[in-house]
C-alpha cells in the first residue's frame, strides 16, 4: 500500500474554517460583519463551492 499523504500546517490560534479539494487546502472566507453563515455545497463527493452570508442587528 502506497502512502500518498500530504501535510499542511495551520495556526490553531486563528479562528477559521478550511476545505480540502484535490489535495489543496483553502481557507473559507469569513462573514464580513454581524452574524454569519458559511454553507458548503458538495458535488461528486467533493466540496464544490461555498456561500458566505451575514446579517446585521
């Protein structure tokens, strides 16, 4: 069995959400202001796209 792993280093001090697509790590954008929501859409077993929205009080 071959080991095809790749490692990435991230800071655990930063509040963030990440997604991995085809071996590449990508930080998901944060909501700009107020109360936020991040929605990830999957297609064929992979995270395909995401939506970031927010509301203000």
